[in-house]
């Protein structure tokens, strides 16, 4: 196994034309199409870095910032932002370009956690990540914080679920747009 790879080694960009069959009922590109493309570029990036088959473990912070139109070129730019033992966090930026006007929009940002699998279908060690510049370092550090925030959120939510009672819920929901019927 290769000990380490540059962050630039595994960067992948996939560009695809958005066709009418990708549109949702509102005439915009369906979010599921974009998610599928994001999964594809995350796989390509993680597999390139690890040299192994990879699976998606989680998808975090999929922000749909602007709609994508039929006829636009969508480019998904992905990089390995963080590596653990067998896991990698892949950062993805999605931009769309109107080929008639030249207008470019940042439409999505997300983070996929991928795990490399060996021939035995068990997690396998991935190469370390060589950070080549300040951007690579920033992305790596942000991923560490994002992982910590996610663990803290999950822990806090678990504690809340463990200890709530109907009275707390009723007061919490008092000014919300819902009706409790039990």
C-alpha cells in the first residue's frame, strides 16, 4: 500500500449536461439527480485516493443553495478533505453554468464520508493525506471540527430523547405550527 498521497492526486471533477429527463415537477433539476452525481464523484475521489473499492457511510450538510436549470452544465468538484484509518471525508462543490449566458452559480456544497473496503469486504487502511497548501490544511482542520460537532450533536440528541417527558414537549411545541392530539 502507498503510505501517503497528495490531496491534489485524488481531486476529481465530473461535468454533466442537465437534460429534460432530470427535471422535477417544478421544472428544475431534481435534487436526487444531483445527489446521485455527488455520490458518483465522491466514490471516484475516495477510490482514487485509497486505491480500493469504497462505500458511502454518511452524507452531511447537503445545502441546495440555488436551483439548477435544464440545459446547464453542472460540474462537481471533489477532494479528499480528511482521512482516518479507513474513512475519508470528501468535500464536494457543485457549480452550474448557463452555456448561453456564461453565468456560473455555486449551487451545492456537501460532505460525504466514504470507507475503503478490502477484498475481504472489511474496512482497509487508506493512505495518509499530504496537505500541500493552506487550503488543504483548512479543509482538514474543518473536517476535524465537523466530525466533533456531529458527535456532540448525536450525543446531545440521545440525552434529550432519553430524558424528555410530555410536559417538556408540550411547552416546546406551544408556539410551533403543529397540533398534539393525544
